[in-house]
């Protein structure tokens, strides 16, 4: 289980890099609308994460399953839930404490959300089919 968690975290890290790089190019360089670009970046990074998790992190569970729109939609739904949890943790911590660096509660929020996303991916999205 720990090995899967590490793979899941690596995949999420790659998705974060993809998201931030696309956002920088499209918003900071090309001056497109940040909200629309943010949604687009979430979909691109989420799709990338779904594919990598399907083929690498949860390879054993997906031996007899190909990539599918239904699993992709479940994965994105789980990711949105994780995003909501991340933002909730971040804002609660910012309200409760005076942080010298706001990146600290953001990091805590990301870790909590990652654990929730890992659990939803393990038990909801990529759960092993019963034979």
C-alpha cells in the first residue's frame, strides 16, 4: 500500500507541474482568462493523472480493464473533492493562525487532500473488480 501511495504522490506531483506550467504559459505569457485556463489546466492535469494512475499506480487492479470515460469521470470527481478539502483546510488554518508563510497551510491542505484522493482512488475509482 505504501508503494502505491508513493506512486500516487509522484503522479500528483507531475500533474501539479503540468498544471502550473500550462497556467503560466496561457495566463502569464498569453494573458488568457485565469478562471477558464484554471479549469482547462485542471482537466488536462487530471486526465494525465488518471492515465498514469491507471497504467502505473493501480496497474494490478486494472489488468483486465482499459482506460474508460467512466473511470476518468470518477477520477476527476474524486479530484474535485480533494480540491475542496485542500481549500477548506487551507482557509481554516489561515483563519485560525497567523502563518509566517502561507505555503505551510497550503502544504498541509495538499497532504490531507492527497490522502483523501488516494483513498477514493483506491476504493472507488480503481478498486479491483470482483471475479
